[in-house]
C-alpha cells in the first residue's frame, strides 16, 4: 500500500502536474487518454476498483492516502479514473450488479473507455436534499420498465455512456413499492440531455445538465439489484462517495497549503519572512489543524464504514460536513496569504476555491447533514437514558 502511495505521488508530480491545462482551459480528451495510458503503465490507474476488472483492488480504508495524492492535481483523479461520479458508480456496480452487468458496465468503466452518471436529483419539487420526494417513475411493462421523468444536476451526463437512474416504482409481486435503480444507456430512445447548468467548478467532465427520460425502456436484465430496494442500495454508494470527495479535495487543500507555505517562506514583509509574522503563523497553524483533523476523521469513517455500513454512513455525514468546510478554509487562507497573486491567474488558488466551494452543497448540504447529525445524536442519547431508566426499574431504583 505504501508503495502505491509513493508511486501515485511521483506520478502526479512528475507526469500529471506538468500536463495540467492553463487557466480557464480544459484537458482535451486525447490528452486525458494518453495520461490514463501512462497511469496504467505506472500501475496507479483505478486504485479503488476490483483487480479482476482492471483496478488495483484497494480496500476502502486504504483509499484515502492514494486519493489525496491523486487530488493534489485538479486533473489527477480523472487521470487515475477515481473521479466522481464514475468512482462511486464503480463501487455500486461492484457490490450490487450481476456478473453480466459487471461485464457490460463495470469493466469498460474501470478501463476508462466510457463515462457514467448517477441520475437521482430532480427539479423542484422532486428529489434533492430529500430523496423521498423522488418523482421520476418507472412503470412495469412486458420484459422490463419504462422510465418517465426529468433529472437535473446530473454530473457527468453530457457524453456519458449510461446512467444509473433512480425511479419510483409501484409494488410488483414480492417487491415493495419504493425506488428502483435502472441502468439506462444515454443514447437510448427517449433520452434527452437538456440544458447544462453553469457552475463555478469545472473538474467533473460532462457538466451537470438536465436529463429527460421520456418513455425510456429498460429491460429486466438492466435492473440494478432488486426492484423497490433502490434507497437501500443508494447507501452503498453515498457513504463512500462522500468520503472520496473529502479525500480528493483534501489533496487539493494540501497543494494550496504547500503553495502558501512556499510564499510565506520565500517573501519578506516589514523586515521578516511572512512565515515569521504572528498573524501569518496563526493562519498557517489553523490550516495545519484543519488538514490533520480532516485526514483523521476520513480514516476513522472509512474503517467504520467497512465494518458497519450503517454506523459508517452516519460518520461519513459528519466527515463530509467537517471536510467540506475545513478544505475551503485552508484554500481561502492560502489565497489570503498569497495576496494579489492569490486572486489572479498567476496562481491556481482562486480556481481551487471555486472547485471546492460547491462541496458544501453537493452530496447533501452542510445544513441538511447537520439536521440529520443532530437528530441521530438526540435519538441515541434518548435510547441510552431510556435503557438506563429501564435498568433502574428492574432493580428497584436507586437506594
């Protein structure tokens, strides 16, 4: 594992960073394909994906150091094919898909020959922070399902080969009413990629467009898991995906921190290095604290998630709130410490700030997570006090 971390670190610094596009530019498809070929040759491609499908086969608790090294470059996760939404979809397919589905969808996704998307979010009043508001519907027909509905903010959809679509379904035989996941090719009849949504970040290829499903037929062979169980399967994806966002952006925060440290060590103000000025030292110390606490909570959440998915999902919610806000603070302080250059095209820091700001909204806003975190904490304490009271009743109370 340590060898893969070291090789990833060297590959990002020696190969990927020199190939980064300039300010306001995007990485060309041909350049990405060439970099991915080099990543495969270096043995650092798809570190999270199963070996039998072309990845490095790391267990979830081993992902963070590698993903942080990948995230040290904005294009690093895409080059290593561990970028959202593909990385989360690979995890979901690995756990839930049939062997046939893995051959048709997971194998080419791990190889980097195609991209994917996860279609759950909808225009208001449909599913967003509240998944129970899911409005897209899939109707049972002979041999499969027909999807009708509109999605929005579907990251990566423009140019993706397929989407994992969350649709509401009625009870069907032994299967309950609820949400069902369906694998839908995005070139199928009835699929329309709608208008894109312009955002301040650009790291995810394929943007965040609307996607309309107007009578799209999906055969039974492309139902992912069991009908009616979509919300349960979503937890397989969402808990780890929150953490991998934290891992990648923490890598970028480390890059920003290194950039401002180089500036603080190399420049003088009022007769002293910036690094020796008290006000700068306080900012540097706070950033070091944010980075280390973020790394620690990611590691703990990943270990718990591997052993107890339910408890791990709850902890990943805490990690997501902490890391999304800590990473922003680190990069914002780096901008401040670098002064005018920090907000100019001379350094990439303001670009990094634009990339990480939406993370406090994506994958559940900080406010939504705080509501869920508080509710879980209050309920857990209530159960403890109720259990304590019950014990006292059984033994006759305190003497």
